[in-house]
């Protein structure tokens, strides 16, 4: 794990706001000592969940999106460290692994223009480099019997999450994606819009359910493609559930679970599905935060839920006064997932 920047006790202390009479997650979460091997430590430690950040937005830029997703990890870890450790949620269930070192790749894109075909090809090549590192780290976490909680970056990282989990388990996995977009675009070079299609074509993704597609922002070619794959790829639309009301939210969750539950599955969350959240493809219409939290709790409770990935949030796109709110939202989503998993086992 040469490209891993480990989180340290000092790092945790810097982001934790200590207060008399209170105990914060930052006082209880576990970090891996610098002198210990990461894989060995993960296999032998008690915590079930491993927190891992990917501070990049290269895949987003290569997909014509607004940059800023690289800032989500920093915002999120500051909020997570200050969640209250209490009887509802325990900080000691989490290992803070750290973040992927993407400094070279982020430096390399500073003068690239996504409108330029050659530059976009270079961006895709950088995404492939990141893919390899994400695959390796996720596979090591899952091999150790732990559950990755992945924060930040573009949705290009779904590919690494899926492949890494599949390799660790020795077979393809399923995925459910709470998203306004399919991210099932053509194989035109890696970017944030085709992580699932690449994972599918390469045999790492078995079944895929897209929850909440926006009808006005899904191309005819993608819809035609999804129709041909209906035995292995299903979707519903936000419009059908919330606007036309021809489908019911709770029933759709049960139908989606029936589709994916027989194999290990990943939970992918794109924050562009929630209105007014600063992200690469910000929307004014979409599911509420409460809908998303219910969704995560519902799918997190099943024993085959193998990881969660929260991506595309871009706090740096918000004004200075409110840019901590993305991190706070991610904190809510993570604790919902952990509570679901822990309550399922109790």
C-alpha cells in the first residue's frame, strides 16, 4: 500500500474538538500504528469498519463535471471525528485507515482541459492509475474480513470498489447505486460516468440496480442499453416515484433488495441525487436527505452489504460559511450504515 497516507493519532487529535463531559468519535476511533503492517493489523483488530478517503476529482473532470470532489474527505473526517460516541453509535467500531495519495495525479491535471480530446485521454489514463490503487486497498480491507467505508472522489471509484471486493471474495458482486445518473456510459476511456459499465464488462459486477434515475438526464442510448440487460441491470426513476407517483419508494427498495441480495453487494451513493448539495452535477430536484438515510439503513441491514461508497460531494464549491455541511451529511450517512450493520448482527 505504497500510495496510502495513513491517518495518525496526531491527525485524529487535530480534527477532534474535545469537550468536557462529552466523548467524541475522534477519541475512540482506531488508527494503525506506523510500525505495523496494514493488512496484518486489519486482520487482527476488533473494529469492523475501515474508513478510507479518495481526495480526487480527475474522473469527474474527464466526464465534463465540475471539480471539487477532492475536498469531501477532509470535510467528512472533521465531522466524523466529532460525532458523539454514545449508546447509539460507537467510535471504536471504526479504523481510520487514511487517504489515497493522489498528489501526483492531481498536479498532472492542473493544466489539462477536458474540452481537448488529447487532454481528456490523459485524464482517463490518470483515472486508470487511481483504479489500480483503489482495487488493491479495497481488496486488502475485504480480505481482512472488514467492511470498507469509502469517502470522496468521483463515481469513477465505484470501479475500484467493485473490482477490489470481487477479487477479495473470489467472485463477481452486485451493486445498488442511489444516483440521478446510471454511470453506465460507453467504454470510451475511464471517467466518473462509466465505472459500473467497465466493472460489468470486465466481469466483476454481476447484478446492478440504479435507484432514482432522472428521466430528463439519461440518454436514449443508455436507456436502450439498459433495456437489453434487464436480467442483470434494473433501474427505477425518481420521476416515477416522486412526481408521477406510479411507484412506491418502500416497495421499490424491497424489489431492489430482492434483485441483489443473494450475493455480496456494494452500496454506492452519489450525492448529486440530493437537491442543493454542492457536487459535480448539482440538482434542484431529487430525493430528500431523509429518503437517502432510510435507503442506507434499509440496504445496510442485510448481511451481504459489503461496503458503502459516498462520492461526488464537493464542499469546496460551497461558500465558506456552509462548506462543512457536506461533511456533516456524510457523517450522518456513515453512522446510519454502521447502525444498520451492527443492529443486524445483534
